[in-house]
C-alpha cells in the first residue's frame, strides 16, 4: 500500500535531480517542518488579530484586504495560502533552486526563521504596547 510503504523516498540518480519527480515517501523531518510552519503561521495570524484589536495595522496588502472581510476570513485565507505554499514546496522538495546546490525543501527552514522573527516582533509589540 503506497500510503504507508511507498517505494520512492529519494531521488536515486544524479540526472533526475534536475527533473520534476514526485515521491511517495517523505522524511519525518520534513513532516515536522511542515507542522511547525503551519503552527507558526497560525500563531502569526492570531497575534496579528490581537494587535489589530489594539490599534495596529496589517502591513501585508493582500492580508489587509482579506482582513476587511472579518477575522475568520483572514484566518482562513492565511491558513489556505500557507498550506498551498507548503504543498508546492513539498512537491518540489527534492529539486534544486535554479541550478544551485540548494534543495527546495530548505525553503521551509527559511520560512520557519522568518515566521519566528515576525512572531518575536509581534510579541515585543504586544508586551510593549498592549500588556
């Protein structure tokens, strides 16, 4: 059964590294990073809503647009956009970025760093101006 015992977990040949290949097995480290990115995205969204309730503004024009439809729409769109982006990264995870030696899945590490920085800033704002 492919769901639990997929055969292709890595790219086997060097020539295949520059082609689009779908895998049917992914590492547990990749799964943990996916969950962490989704958790950080949700945390960012909730902190954003709290700060907006206390006078802050959303700097991202796309998310500011959806915030105009209410907090549930904002949360839903934020989660869907993040999930879709993560899905694309996972599909291309074994490939390389523009003929460099950087694998696509490493974008998730960068994303974790960016979200962590944004959340640290939001927590600073919260404790400085709200709490």
